[in-house]
C-alpha cells in the first residue's frame, strides 16, 4: 500500500464523503467528524437542501455538487467514502482508485460479483486500500453474541436465526423504492448484505445456500421480502429473514446450542441515535438499555445478558490504523464479495 499522500502518520486523513442522504448524513459524516484521525474536507451532493444542511452541520467542509468537482481536488485528498446508491459504486470507486485514493464503499459493495472482483484487482494494482462499510459487525447485539460464542456460553451452536424486520409499507422515500435488481435494488441486496455478512463472521464459510424472495408491490420487480438458509462448513445452519412490511416482527437473534439458547428482540440503537444528532463522543452512544438486552439460558431459567456497547466508530478507527500502517482493514473486500456471490446465487435460483 502506498503511504498517505503528503501526510505524516499524525496528520489527519483527508476525506471526502460522496452523497448526503441517509448513508452520508447519518453514518459516514458524523463518524468521520468525531474521529481525530480524519478531516472531513469535502461533501458531494447535488441536492440544494442537502447541500445547505451539510454546510450548516460542517461549516469547515467544502460542499461540491458533482463527483467531477470532487476528483478535481484529488491531490488534496486521501480517502473517498461512497454513500451513494449501489448502481454508482463501480464507476465512482474505479475513478477514485485511478486517482490514487483509498475507498470505502457502502454495502452491498457493487451490483455484480464481477464488478467486485474488478475493483479488488484495480485497487491491488494501484496500491490503494478498498473496503466495504459493513457497520452491522459493530451492533451491540452482534458484539454481545460474539462474546457469548467466544465464552462457550451456548455449547455447540446448532442453529442461528437472524431477522431484520419492520413495518414500513410506505417505503423508504429514497432510491430503494425504485431500484431494480440489476441496479442493486431489493431487500436481499440491502439487508441481506448485512445478515449474510454477520452469519459468515460468526460461523464461517458456506457449503450450501438456499433462498426465497417475494415482491409485494415494488414497481420494478425487486424483492421486498426474502429468506436465506445457509449451511456453514462448521455444521451450523443460519436462517435469515428480511422484511420491510412485517406487521409483527420476530426476534432479532434466536440462537440455539447444545447447552443454552440466546434470544434478542429489537434493532441496534446506533442508527436512530446518529439520526437524532447524538455524536459518538456522547457517553450514552451505543449503550443499550436493560429493557433491550437479550436473554441467555433454557426456558424457565433464562437470564438477561448485559449488552456490549455498540461501536460503529470502530470501523473508522481500524481503517485509520490500516491506512497508516500494517494493521488489517476492518472489512476485507473479498468478504463482501463472498456475500455478493451468495446473493447472486439466490437471485438466480429464486
């Protein structure tokens, strides 16, 4: 990897965020602004209202309307973060790599596995780092489950159930409501990229995969509901559900082992906290109330398990260490490529 251009190890990593919708505004910009390892130098958005909001929130940041205007500033930057729809990821990442810039891409990485392989190859040839923002690896409940598994609290795990479900029949009000499968649309691309990634992190490579998808009203045929079953080489069976039109939701996690089980309801609190303006420096950030803790044990004797603190900022702390030295990337792009290959297989067979 090349060293950061014009930067010493102590100098901030000069960063641009492309897109200022949910991804750029709620996730990337706040995390970058809160981390002293980075400077938020540029935000790209063509929307006048979003540009005005970005300027209000980050008065020292340059707001530009197009990627072309961003890449004209490439010699003064080190890192580009793509918080844009999946259809744009390949071209924008390829252009950033060609300008010798490190790149963070939102999941689901790109629209096809072939594009993912191409970007990984180009980044390697250029000597720049490429990673994918799989932030759900740092959800409070996921970190808690990882700890329980490490401690052997469940015995030999046999089945893992994971759900992202909510009631939002009106849709998201953004590109997700109209993007086709070819454009990286659909709930399997969107949420499956998180749930499959988490399953792989917990239980390892997949030997067999199966899926079902359904479209309940999407105008361009993209799936609005999906189910995925993965048989891991470790022998664990993962069953994953995604549904944005669930009038009643199931448990977030339901994990059964030879000695105990773990069940957790409700989604991680970091996204709504960031959307409400909480900063990662707030002591309450990522702290799950006791009412949201999962339970461990056997029916009739299960007890609440204190949640680990959610930690999305960890992604960027680990990225800074990787850009400045020999530490590994927080997410290897090949891992997100494997997720995308599973999604493509399910779409091909569904």
